C-alpha cells in the first residue's frame, strides 16, 4: 500500500483483476507513476487513472433515465434500447435489448470490506482496468462522473469519508463521529434512500376525496372484517 497523504487522491489501490501476473504488473506501474495509461493500435495513449487530478465533490445534475434501475447500480451509461426485428417479409416486430446485468461483491481497499453492487459487465470490465471499485467511483473524467448515478455517488462519498478517517487516524487526531456515514438497514435500502443526492422536493398530501366518491362499507365487508379479527384473537390465544 502506498502512503496516502491526501485522502482525496486515490493512491492506496487494491488491485484485483483476477490474474496474478496482471496484478503484479499494475502494482509495479502504479507504485512508480501517479497515472496509468493505455495505448490503442494507432499508438495513441489515454490516461485511464490519474491520482494527481483534482477530485469532483459535487454530483452533476441528475436527469431522468430511460431505465430507473440505473439509479440502483453501476450501469456505465447502459440502458434499455428499443428496435425492430425485420425479416425478409418486411413485417416488423417491436423488441428491446436489455443490458447485461450481474450482481458482484467487490473489495474496497479504503473501506477494508466487500461491497455488494449491481452492475453491468461493461462497468465490471472498467473496474478491473482501473484497479478496483475505489478508483472507478473516484474518477475525474467528465463522462465517467456523469455515468456514476446515485448509487455510484453514494459509494464515492463512502470512499472519501473512510479515507479522511484513515488519514486522521494516522495523524493521531480525534475523529469526529459526524464523519461516519450512518448505515442504512437492509429493509430500508430502497430507491428512496438515494433521493438525498437529488434536490429535495416537498411531498404534499393528496387532496381528500369527496363524499360521493368514498366507498361505503357494505354489510358483507363488515362481517368479513369481524371474522378476520376473531381469527387473529384465536391465533394469539393459541
């Protein structure tokens, strides 16, 4: 592990690409350089990881997605697409293409634990390229930042918080408990838990229905409810 003076610069990498030779090579390269480049067939080099770049601390404006599932995982910009099946008879049939989604447990070096996340295979390929999920969510490219989504920004905030706590512990300073992120219970992990990243919207109660629209309790419904309550009492006694 490389000493991380600034918690906002992702130098303490956890490389796990599934290949020991690749991991050893990337470790040697990243310990010597502050960035990692990739060259294509034409010889053009592209920086896929840069530890000296300034971090982005505010999420971009969230736009409405074609597929709401992208708010609950790392989809790397992939979403459902629509088209037609066109045979020789030219009779079109409407169809759709759904992205290849998988569930994985990824190790986070900053949090020293595994993260269960829903992601596409394209995002998984990019995570292995950059050397871990921490580097993926701490990206500085504009395109990657726009593709993170609410779930990606939640992981990014967690990584930044843990790195800040680690740097304070190394310096021997007291840790403010407000820095620790409250853990969301499993039962409450719903899409509404990601709405804190969006602009707060006032939820007004629906207007009351007029008396003519309200359903009247019929005799059969009242008898059914009474029988149901009696069954519950019998179960409690038993």
